[in-house]
């Protein structure tokens, strides 16, 4: 069943990411806290 986008609550945002797409990849580890997260410049 298709999702009706008009019914989505716009009070929040969900980012689904693979390391190195919207954030700098942490060498041989995962991002565990917001302090470690660095957005990539566009």
C-alpha cells in the first residue's frame, strides 16, 4: 500500500545514512554520539 505523504507529521525528521554520505566517516568505528557527527560540506 503506498504511503500518503500528506498524512506525515512534519514535526520531526529522520535521517537514514550510510557512513560517508552525509557525515564524515569515523575510521574503523561507528558514530556513537552527536559530538562525533560532522556533516559533509556540499
